[in-house]
C-alpha cells in the first residue's frame, strides 16, 4: 500500500499541472497559499477572483466550476483547505486540462 499524498505533494502536483515552474511555498502547519487558487483561476480563465476572496471561497468556486461538489469537510477553521479539499481542487484542475483524476 502506498502512502496518501501530503498536502505539499498535492500542491506540487497542481503547480506542475498548471505550468508553474516552481511549487508554491506552504506556510506553517501545511497551510496552502492563497496564491495557488489565484494561479488556477488565471490558468483556466475562470474569473473567480472577482467574486471570491477567501481560500475556501476560491477553492469552492474552482471545484464547482468543474461541476463537482464542494463538501464541508474540504475546509477547516482558519480559512484552511483540508487534504481532501486539495484533492478536489486537483480533480478540478485535471478536469479543466481534459485529464482524468487518478481515483
């Protein structure tokens, strides 16, 4: 059995999929940077930054734009996205790129 990917691993894969040369830096406590969601918005021209401001709002808008559901367990206190939430964002990125999620 292989270990589940860490939040940092998921962020790194998202960055690679959207064409960023370097992965964005994770903050203390494995907190994903807000810039990640802004970069996704920019990469796919979703226009979500004009109507969403918090990380959960941005992530939710990305996932919803792909036609997927944003679940309560995808975010936690402090405006942080959970590992499962990041996996949902990755699935949305794969959808926008025309790839299939590795589920």
